[in-house]
């Protein structure tokens, strides 16, 4: 079946320890691979401050990943993530041609600059 | 707004030019909070096109990006003072 390019970000419960984080990331990666998907990139942002409390917690462990998978893989993947209590939030996006081009440019590191009067720390959240 | 030299309202310069079009952006990424923060006000509200000069297409993309970023708790839904 034809594979689509997807991006997913999810937030893990921050009270866990590093070992559990690794276990959960492996768990999600395995879910994708079991559903006939190929991982392209897995980027762990680490523990970050949330803009507002979720489930009475003020921080979360962010993981951002890109993968290729058939359309049918998404439903079982999201169902499993919803069931898991340690995954507080997730967002899956299907990439179209424009978004894919944007991603490739970002990979190469020559994204068009919107503001040329950049202040300090403009590259701080470029991952 | 006062402390932000690149704020679209600063200096009453009516710059009716879409910054995204000018830069040749094809997709506004919700993960790029630095850029998103430039086009929302201190309460975290999305600024209207008449203020920012965004093109209709980019304003739609931008508002989607803001809503995604809010959902993922990268920027707040409501706040007293963002900056």
C-alpha cells in the first residue's frame, strides 16, 4: 500500500524517570513499525514547560517524530496512544507536498527567514 | 508591543506587505513558536490581518498553526501577559 509521510508530536507524563521515557519512546516506535511504518526521524525535545497545566502538571516530556506509514496504520496507533495513561497528548499530521518541501528545507537548514532583524536566540528552538 | 521592535503595529508604519509571502514560506510550522509569537498579542490572541498585513492564505495557515501550538501547550490559550 502507498505510504504517506506523517509527523507526530506527543507529550509524556513528566514524573517518570529517564528509563521509563526511553521505554515509552521505544513502545511508540515499535507501534509504528508493527503497523507497517518506517521511522524517518525521532527527536526527543526533553522536558519542557507547558504553557498551561495539563492534568495538573506544569511540564511535559516532548517527543517529535517523522515517519512513513500507510493510512491504515494511524487508527490503531492513535488508539493505543489514547489508552496509554502516560501519554498525555499527541498530534499527528499528514504531510502534503508543501509541508514536505518545508521539512526538506528545514533539514538542509535553509528555511526562508521571515524577520531579518533577528534578536538574540533565534536559533534556540530550531531542532 | 512597546518592547518588541518587530511588532507589526510598531511605529504606525502601515506595512501592508505579507511577511510570509515576502519570505516565500510555503507552510507555517506550529513548532516554530518564535514566529507565531510575533503575530499574537499580549493576551495570546491572534492579531487580525488588518494589523499584520498577512495575506489571506497565510493568515489561514497561521491561525491553524497557532491552534495546533495551543493544543500542544507550546503557547497559551489565554494569559494576562505573554511578554
